[in-house]
């Protein structure tokens, strides 16, 4: 079972009075409980949001969009009331009267302390599709190379963050990052004491788009990314073969990932060496 991860980029509720409420909170036990009690006492309906409080920081952030149409207090009284909660360090309340509100309070977007960018999969698939229509099958090479370098770079970042040995030992968990980032719902089978893995990808964004558009076209982006990622982790050449694909009517996509065995051809001995 996976739960969807909805990123709070904007809120749209025509006819409702919306707010975005951003708290700086002391990073202590029970902080969220204290604040959420104060918020719900004001008859505010909390909508999508997020919290961030790393173990190392003394102050965390809790932000959410809220429907304040039926709120008991006006904004100034609400602000005072929330500031009076002992764990609250600061609070910002922004309003939208027209039922539409974009998150203007958070930048940069990060994950694992590095700048990140949120893309919608259909927009990315459209870009890939457009490249096909302009460059034909040559687009595959361009996309494959772009994805491979992206995979390699991602692996290098992970090695910098966690160390190579850790990444190799935790490979199954590390590859789950593809699920956490929304590429596909990933399942990993690692062959014991081997660098080969099978990656089962349900709902892989690019093959889902191809299946929807009746294109019998296997993955290019994910396959290239995975090859680059594994090659950089193990500092060796890897090959990735997609043996099942949604775009070809299978339930999910399955990729076999294996190190390329270097084949050194046996040269016949010359007459001088024989002697
Ligand atoms: Zn596929």
C-alpha cells in the first residue's frame, strides 16, 4: 500500500476564503499538538500542507493552506492567539479572497538539503513526445543520454551524502527513492551477493503516458537514468533491459539491471610468441 504524496503548491476552492498559515515552532515534543489544538479551536479547516523539522534544528516549520470561511476570529485576533501558544516562535497568515492561493512562502524547494524542482509527469512526457515528433527515433538517443547523465549525477550526490559503502549496502532502499520522487511505484529484487537487480516499476510515468497514447514504446528516460545511476554507484558499465512494459500490454514494467561483463577476446599467439 502506498499513500499519495500531495505537494501543497496551490489551493483552489471557488467561493471560499482561503489562507496560508506558516508557523515557526520550537522543535520540541508535542509542539504540533499544541498548535493544532489552538487552530481547531478557531474553527479553521486545515487543508494541504507540510511540516519540516530535522533532528538537528531547534526550530521547525509547519505550513498549511486553510479554509477560514467559518473562522471564529478575525485575522489579527487569530495571529495574537496563535503567537500566545508557548511553542510558537512566529506565525504568518496570508489571505486570498477569491478562492485561489499559490504558495508564495516557501523557496527554495529542497530534498536532502539540495535544490529540487517539481515537474508534472505529463508535461515531461509531452516534452519527450515532442522530441520524437521533431527528431524521430534520434530523439531516443538524446533522451537516453540526458537521462543517463542525470542518473550518474544523482548517484554521485548520494555517494557524497552517505558514502559509497553505505549506498552499495543499502541499494534496495536507495532505489526506492524513485518511488519517493514519483517516477514509479518501485519494487526491487536484488540477487544475493551480486550487483544485478530486477526493478519492477508499476505506473512508470513515461510508459503509462505511452500506453495511454497507444504508443508501443518502451521506457527510454527511466531506463537511461537507472543505467547511469547503477554505473556511477559501482563505477562500472551496466546494461538495463526492459523485459516487460506497460506500453506493450503488461501490467507493469520490469527492468533487468546487470553489470556488463567485459569480454577480452583471446588473440591467437603470433609465431614469435609461440617460439
Ligand atoms: Zn515500460
